[in-house]
C-alpha cells in the first residue's frame, strides 16, 4: 500500500522557518511528481508546491519566494522548506503524489503548522 507520512510541523513565530518532511513507501517514488498541500480551518485544501520527477518546481504566488519543495529519490523523501512564515500559513500540511484524482486515496495524517506570536 502507498503510505505517506508527514513530519516537521510545529509552532513558530511570524518570520520563522520550518522544514517539513514526507516519507513515502509502497510506491516507485522516483517516477512520480510530488506535491505539498495545506488546509486551514474552514478552507479548502490548497496546492502550495509541486516537483516533477526531474526536479522542476512550481509554487503559487501565495508562497512563491518563501517556500521551496525538494526531493531525494534515493531516500524516497519529499521536503518543504518554509521561510518567512506568516500567520496565514497556519494549516495542516500534506504531501501526496501529484496529478491523481482526489489524491488517489493516499492522504496521510498531515502535519500541523501554526504561525503565531
């Protein structure tokens, strides 16, 4: 079975940084594009980063210049470096394989990021 386990979230002050990790198993990781999403209370899930199997990345304007997605195919890991965090970044963050309808049923537990002073 495909399993995705997010970690690295926590409480951070505005302007701070966090590095989120995503450990994948049960999948040929290197052939899949990966993505990070977030979901804040009362809001729909939002795509915040994608990375292709070849390392090409995209980030929406809401996080561009602050967040950076990366991957390590040998370790079957994806990462999200989050800098200059703002209170509006507060959400549960999830990783997943990119491009699957409804995430392919592979959503993990997510990791909570809270940005507050």
